[in-house]
């Protein structure tokens, strides 16, 4: 008898767990006309937004239980309630998704939202726990996540991304880009406007930018390649590499090496407390050089001009008849200018 009761209880518990573990879904298609104002929220969960050709906003949600077996009843009830009454609001071309009237209805539930919308869409997306992926919007685009990867690509206008924990990747933006990260790397590629990027802890890679670049990290390297505007890079602990630049450069780090290459003469300012500095100047045009190291050799091109001071730890001269100032300073390492 005991064996039979135990077996029945185990079977019943297994059946309940299986039923409560089943994912839920809801789908909606909303007709729109003209530019769309889209606001999507998922707490927790992930958000995927892609452009479509039809004048509609299509929403597909995947609902999963989060908690352990003692909370499955709550998760099950909330999933079924969300299926019956999806958190979707539409007023004309303004669409809000994931905003529930009662926050308790999301307890024990992970809600991943997949949205297809016309390309002419302005996007606001927020998630507390989960990644955000967006591709092919006109914009502007504004996203924020507390924990998860942000992957934004092919936006015609402005992009603003904030993350507290997780990598930020932005590819192909037609307007300005702003990326702020508390903990995680930042990668930005192909931007036709200015870039502002900041992270407290993580590697930063920025390339192919038509406008100004302002970058800052407290722990991690900074790499900037092929920037047309002014470049500013500040690092507390890590190296700075800035290559194929046409505008002025200000690079500063407390601990790490600095390497800079220019394709057109413009002012250069590089300062490091502990690390070497290597600069490759533009092949055509003149510069005025003032470089010094407290503890390390300074070497550079030889000039036939009379305005030249060359010492072991300092080099001051004009090359090519003079031009933009190259001001280099390191407290503990060498400086090499080519």
C-alpha cells in the first residue's frame, strides 16, 4: 500500500512539474500607418526587434517559469494570465509592449519579446535581465539593460545605449552614437556621426567613424581605428591604440602604453604615467615636436632645422617647416616618433 501511494505521489508531482514547466506564448499583429513609436519592456527576459516590410507590428512572446518547484503554481498562473491578456497597448502608431498594470503578474515569469516593425520606427527598449537585439530601424533608438548583451545594428539615425552589466555592440549608425556601460566591453563600428563611449570596466573598440570620438574606460584597453574627427581617449588602467587618424588627438592613461598613427597632420597630445609612447606621423606635412620622458629615451626623426633640442630624455624640434604641435610626456618609459 505504502509503495503504491509513494509511486502515485511521485507520478502526480512529476505531472504537475511537467505541466507547470511548459512555456507559454502569445501573438498579436497590429496595423499601423506611417512612422511607429515603439516602447518595449521585459523584466526579466530578452528583447529582439527587427524591421519588416509590411505596415504592421507583429509581436511574439515566449513565457517561461523562473522559480523552483515550490513556486511553479505562481508561475503557471501568471503565464496563463499573460496569455489571456497580453501586455500590449496601441494608440494610433504608438505601441507599448510588456508594460503590465500589476507588476506582481510577472513574478516567477521570464518574458522574451520578439517584435517585427516597419523600418520607419523610433524605438525605446528596456530590460532588467536579458539581452536586447535590434536590427534595421530608422530610429532614433534608445535602449537600456541592467544585465545582458546589447546588440544594435543598421540604424539610420541616433543610437543611445546604456548597460549596467553586459557587452555593448553597435554596428552601422547614420547619426550620433552614445554608449555607456558600468561593467562590460564596448564595440562600435561604422558610424556617420560623433561617438561618445564610456565603460567602467571593459575593453573598448571603435572603428570607421566620420565624426568626433570621445572615449573613456577605467579598466581595459581602448582601440580606435580610422576616425575622421577629433579623438579623445582617457584610460585609468590600460593601453590606448589610435590608428589611421586625420584629426587632432588627446590620449591619456595612468598605466599603459599609447600608440598613435596619423594620416594627416593635426595636433597630438599624449600623456602616460607609466608606459611607452609610440607615434607615427603623417608622411606629408610639418609638425612641431615637444617630447619628454622622466625615465626613458626619447627618439625621433632628424631635422635639418636650427630649432632643435635633442637630449636623452627630451626632443624638441620642427620637421617639414613646422606645423601642429606633437606634445608627448611619459614619466616612466620610452618615446619613439617616426
